[in-house]
C-alpha cells in the first residue's frame, strides 16, 4: 500500500482543494502577484493555521514592523494578532538590530562569503527553533540587498529550499509570464491576479506549478471577506482578460 504524505493546510478557505489538500511539507512556495492581490493576507492565514495546529511559525518581514502588519490586517478577522501573541509565532523585522545581525552579517570578507554565512544562519535559526512554517515577505528588498550579484540572490532562495520548514516566499511581480529566478527554483508557484471590470476590481488566484501535486491550474475567483481571503473553486476566470 502506497503511503500518502500528510499535507500542510494553507488556512485559506477554498484553496486546499486546488492542491490535493494543501502544501507538501518542508518545501518552498512562491506567492507572486501585484500589490493588493492578497499575498500578505494569504500568508497571515497560513501562519494562523499553523499556530492553531500547534506548529512553530516564523514571519520574516523585509519592509514592515509587527505593528504595521497587524494594523494592515486589522480590517479582517484572520486572527493574525492572536497568532503573533501566542508562543507559537515569531516575528522578525530586518530593520531591527537583532534581525539585521541575522540577515546581514557584519563580519569581514567579500560580499559573497557574507551572503553564504547569512544563508547558513537562517537555516540554522529555523533548525534550532524547530520552525515548521516560515514566511519571507518579500523579495523586493532582498533583490536590493543582493543587487551586486544575482548569484547571491539565487543562493539565498536555494538555502530556503534546504530549510526544514514549509516556506512561503512573497514575490512582487505583475506579469505572470515574466518568470524570475525564485519561480524556477521553488517547488510551487501561486499567482494572484488583479483585473478591472466595469463594476470595479476583480481578483483571481492560480496555481502555476506545484511539484508532486495534481493541481487545478485554472484562475479561480478570489475575494476579500470580513474573515479574510476566500477562494471560490467553482468560479473560474477567463485568463486573457487578467490585468
């Protein structure tokens, strides 16, 4: 009898049915799309679900403080504030001194050797604290940090793949056809779409790829509700009209 790997639920209503019940554990997944598409809210659901399951989670922000992120999500009853206040969810902000020491080592040496030490530190941090779920938000500033050498960014993403955690990497990207390094390296890519109708903005979500999973790759309706995001598997969107 063939054993099935236990899936990691996303916590987003309607999404897991598109990916055979959830994410495969200990793999790297990229959430891509334009601003306002729902990537951060999706990640908040992901962290909340992990907290409720008794898992250890880490939210690593590259551009917002904990207070700012909580305020941004305050319009939704996702439970993100409660998750952060539990002993199951940690938060790191690269603007804080302690996080800068983790992400941008101060040792001497050339740039690439510093990045190598930095990536080793992150992997060690995840292993030391037994992190089950990791969110990295986002690649925008990572690309700024690593602008001197594209290979260093690839090295960072590759190190995330080796971390023993189910990882969501948020990628700011508006064109679903313009793949970047992280999309090729990741085990899965989920794309968020925004497009205009006469009545206003409409949103969609699409699983572009997910290794080891039989996925529904159609673009499905995605809505913001008082409880956060909701995917509507029964409602698909005509891709050519996506903006």
